[in-house]
C-alpha cells in the first residue's frame, strides 16, 4: 500500500478534491469497518469458545455429581431393601410372639381350668416364666417400633433426596439443552464467519481490482495533465510569438513614424531653401519635389503594383549600371552629400521618370558651384535635422535589438534605418541643389528620391508579408492546440462521468450488503427467540 499512500499524498496537493481519491478513501473506510467487524466476530468466537469450554466443564461436573447421586440412591435403595427385610422379619417375629402370647394365654386358661380341676400343680410357678417372656417380647416390640419409626423417617429423607435429585437432573437436562442450542448457535456463527471471510476475500479482490483501475486512471490523468501542460506550454509559446508580432508591429509603426518625420524634415529643409531662394524656378522645383514625395507615398501604399515595379526596377537598374559604367562621368566628392551618394554605389533611376542626360559637364559644374555657395547655410540645417533623426533611430534600434529574439528581423530593421537615412540625405541634397538646376539635376535627384523610398517600401512590404504569413501559421497552430485542448477536456469529462458511475455502483453494492447483513441478523435472532419460547414452555410444564 506504499504506492497507494504516495498517490493519496500527491492527490492532496491538488487544488480541487479528486473523485478518485474520495472513492479510495471510501474503500479504505469500508475495509476498516470490515476489519473491525471481523475483530468483533473473532472476539465473539473466542468468548463463545470459552463459554463452550466452561459449559463442557460444568457438564462434566454435573455428570460427576449425578453419578455420585446415583450411587447414593443405589446405596439408599439397598439400605431400604435391607430395612424392609428387617421389618418383614420383625413382623413375622411379632406375629410369632402374638401367636406365642395367645398360646400362652390359652395354656394359662387351660392351666386355670386344670387348677380348678386339679389343685395339685401351682399356677405361679407356671405363670412367672411366661410373664418374663411376655415382658421380653414387649420390650423387643417397642424397640422394633422405634426402629420402624426411624426407618420411616429415613425413607422420607430419602424420598426428599430423590426429589432433589430429580430436580437437579431436570436442571441438568435443561442446561444440556441450552448447551446444545449454544453449540448450534456457535455452528451457525462459524458458518456466518466463514461467509464473512469469503465476502472479505471477494471484497479484497474487488478492492485490488479497483486499486489497479485507480492506478490506471491516475496514469491516464497524469498523461492528460502532461498533455494539458504541453498545451499550456504551446499556448505560452503562441503568446510569446504574439508578443513578438506586436513588438514587430510597434517597430513597423516606429519606422513609419520615422519615415513621416524624415518626410517632415525634408519638407522643412525644402521650405527653408525655398524661403532663401525666392526665385520662381526654385519654387516650381520645390513644388515638383513635393509632388514627387506624394507620388512616392502613393506608390508605397499600392501593394499589387509594387511587385511589378520591383522587377522593372531591377531591369532598369541593370541597364543604368551598364550605361553609367560606359558613359557617365564621375562626380566630384567635394561636398558632403555627393560623398554619401557615391559611397552608396551607382545612382538608381525610377521607372516613372526618364533617365537624365550625362553628356554635358556644364550642368555638373553648376551643381558644384551651387553646393559651394550654399554649403554654409543649407548644409548645417540638413546635417542638424538628419543627425538628430539618425541618432534617435540608432538609439531605438539598439533598444529594439536588445528586446528582439530573432536576429534576422533586427538585421532587416537596421537595413531599413540605413535606407531611410540615405533617402533623407538624398532629399536634403536635392533640396539644397534644386535652386540652380533646371533639367538634368532635377531628373537625377527625383530619380534617386523615388528609388530610395521604393526600396524602403519593398523591404517593409516583404517584412509585412512575412509577418502575416508567420501570424497565419501561429494562428493555425493555436487553433490546432485549441482543438487538442477541447479533445482532452472531453476525455477528462468522460473519465469523470465514468468515475461517478462507478461510485454509484459502489454505493448500490454497499446498500445491498447492508440489507443482506440486516436480514442475516434477523435470521440469527429467530432461533434464539424460539429457544427462549421453548424454555419458557418447559418451565411452565414443570411448574
């Protein structure tokens, strides 16, 4: 029962009481009650055995007493016979004495008659011996009468002793009947004890079977608990993935905010440059740049067109790189903005605008001269706005990289931030150099701006698509786990119902056993009542 105690201790640690544990406790209580009943029955058996031994001893003592009384009765009967013989002898002697007395009287009469006739013989000499004999006979008769009275008294005492012996015999017979009844009761009790022992064996077998079933149920419950815990772990993993998705969405929002801030900063730079340069050509150029920004934002929102644009952009980029390697001159790296553009690689062209002509060198000189003139004013403003936004983005990027688990997503976010900063630099450069450029610089700068925003949108769109797919996969896994949890809950409900049915069966069996035990007790009480009634009837007869 060690495993059973450990199982009960583990069941007590649960928050809610287990019906299996309750059923096992009930079975243990039933076994304890049966053990107590067996103990009481065994004690009764021992007491009955001791009573039987005492009754046998008393019967032996009564038998010895009856034998002694029988011997005494035989002796008294022999004495009575002898006394009767003596009495008969005395009666015969008395009769003989009376006959002798009558003969003596007759002889006396004859003597008197003869004396009257013959006075020769004296009468006194004849009467004296006869009188002496008569006296002796009278004395003997008195002694015999006294003996007769003593014999009558003795016979009366013997009759009283015989009556007492008869009473003792009757009581011994009654006791023998009681002993027989007790022996019959003892036999019946032994049979009942054997029946109880057989029932106890059957109960032990059923208890073992139930314990095995309970162990199997406990194993199934442990498996179900493990499955539920696994489902909880899966749910926790899904929650973690959801949290990661929410974090990625927050990162996306921050990126969108940074894009908006970059657009605002570019607009501010454009407005400052437009305020400094009040020429109509510059204002028209700024308006065109703003229109370009709005067009790029609109293109960023269209997801279906972007896939086709990416393919076309790749082809145009390959063509542009070929043409630039063949006929484009190298641009001077005197200014800060052109250095950034040259470090990023060859310039990229948008598919929405035509390529700018690169054959004339006068336009390049104009760009250099304009950048040298307005380097002190526009460059400082652009640098301040760009480096401030860039530092914010880097700080946020570091925080997010510390929080994020996946390295690929962090690398993609860094690429986004770099592309965003490059786009901002290109926009500032275009705004600074847009006053003096008329045809070629305008087309080149607008092409670079559109290409940068398009790549940012492409990367963001790819990440969004990947996140959506990831979310769909996680939702599918969550749905599967929910279905598994539902199946497990159904199994647990079925097990609980089975346990309830078994408990009801056990209760019914216990009630039937109680009814059988009460009926057996009533059947046992009936012969005792019959014995009591027979004893009372015999006592009435004896009285």
